[in-house]
C-alpha cells in the first residue's frame, strides 16, 4: 500500500475552541496529522476551531442559532430564502437540533465540486445524510465518540414531567439519521472498546467495521505545573454542566456528606446554568460556601488549578472516552473516576474507580486520597506515567492514518 502523504478533509459540524470535546478532537488530531507530514483541511460550522499552524480552515456558514452572544435570534428574510437555512430555522423553532443534518448538506455541496483536492474525508460525528453524497465520490469514514443514544436515554429518564420528556425526544430526533448513515459507512473510528460495544448495540453496526483509536492528551497544555503547593481537602472537577450524564450532582452530594466533618472545598472549572439543576442542588444542600466556579479560564490557569488540587474527580455516569480523566493524570493529580462507559480504559490501574451514581462510594474514595498523602502521591505518579506511555495525539494520528489508508484501498 502506498505510504505517500495524504490530503485529508476533516469535518466538524461545530468545533468550539474553548469547551467541549469536539473542538479539542479537531484541533489536536489535525495538528498531529500535519506533524506526521499530511495535508489537512478542516471544514467546520460555527463556532469555529482554533487550529494549529499548517492546518487550513474552511468556515462553513450557518444561521448559528446557538451562539451564546445572540441565541435563537430571528433570521433576516433574505437568509430564509436559502432552503438549508430555512430547514435549520424551522427545526430549531420546533425544538429540534438540526446542525448535524444541515452542516452535512452544506459540506457536501462544498466538497463534491472540489473532490480532486482530497484523498479521504473524515467526519467527526455529524453522520449527516450529506455523507451519503460525499462517500459516493470520495473515500469516507467517521468518528463516533459514543452513541448519543446514551445521552438521550439519561436525559429522558431525568426529565421530571411528560412535556420535558417529549422535548428531549424531539431534541434528539437527529439520532434516526445518524443510525442510518452509520450503517452505510465502510469504516468507523471510535475511541474505546466500550464505545464500540455501545455503538454496535444501539446503531446496529457490525463490530468488524470499527477501528479503535483512543484519543490523545495534549501534554503541551496539560502538565504538572511547577512551584504550586497542593491544598489540603481541595477537590477539582472539570465539568460544570447540568447534563445528568456528567454526574456532577452525585459529586455535590458527596461534598455535602464530607463537609459535615471537615473543611472541604470543590473547584468546578466552568460556569453553571443560571437557576439550573446544579445551582438548585447547591442551594438545597446549603454548600454554596464550599463550591467555587472558575468560569472560563486560560490553559495556564487550568493547569495551575489542577496543581493546587488534592484530587480530581470524574463523576460521569457515562463517557465514551473520558478526556478529563486523562488531562488530570497528565497534570499529575490523583484521579477518582467512575466506571461509567470507557473511563476504566483511560484510568486503568492509575486511579480509583467507583460505580457511577454512587455517592457513598465517592465519599469513601475521597477519604482514601485526602487522608493518605503517600497513597495520593503514588496515584499521581502512576497517572502521569500512563498518559505519557499510552495516550498521546501522535499515536492517535498514526492509528487514524492507518484507518484512512484502509478506506482508500477498499474504495479503489
């Protein structure tokens, strides 16, 4: 098989440079692919990614109706003369989430006339009907980090009333499209054995069509920060979302239990929704003085916060991979993680694993780290070594290129 450098088109329907795994995946994978000598062009809908030098960006326009600076704006009349814009507006107006679908249509219209400039197209979980058009013209594959069916199941279950459950079902209606498209792709990349099992089950895709490529950890951004003293009884968590999937509510209840007999502090990287589930629970438990939300912070401040923490907790009910666990280990922080989804594959034996949604298990694990400094130091060193040995973006890029070449060879 020819090992010449590849011309890669990498698709991301949204690639937030400041939060969320999709923007990080696009940025870090594209940078590593360029370091290996390949040419990479990213096509992204808004918010657009912050890419490394040498990576090209095509900004695919949309109505951008989820822009936090102007959410759910009323489009201008001339915008709605565009059929794809009109579909996007009508879907959002009826509580749907159209971005994967409409991005795929726009991307297909842009790529197909320019198909000679690419050897392979790699979609990052839009799984749009537009991919059907693209894969008929070019070797095409997709990454599915985890099946969003898991998010839908937990969201519907957590909704308190029938109307809220129906709203969740409408929001996740794009999943029918993703299932259909996934079953037609020649190859799918996913990030863990757990994710492959779940995608096979929920999307009805055969296991032999997968390449398992674990995500890397950007060790240029996440590293042990020198000269900062760890603070006793200080916990850090990197997820402030109200999404039940992320399990922050269970960690808050664990903090409440521990706060009964010691001065414990929880630092939450990010900002909560105003009057959302997280804020309401903090008020109910009366632990507002124990919780600090950092808001958006720089990467330097991020690793400084890790350096000050006694322990990092990943309380997710489910993760298709679990970047927060890897990032904490790269910073040399002891990690407590649930066994939700693929987290055990990331943490291995370098951290403490507890069942998801188990407050008592979290409390016990936190005491075992906070009360035994030598054990905490052992976990810190083990996590750092694990990341450096097994979880780099260059390794991820090399394995991704192997999947590209297999798809190209089969297409020819």
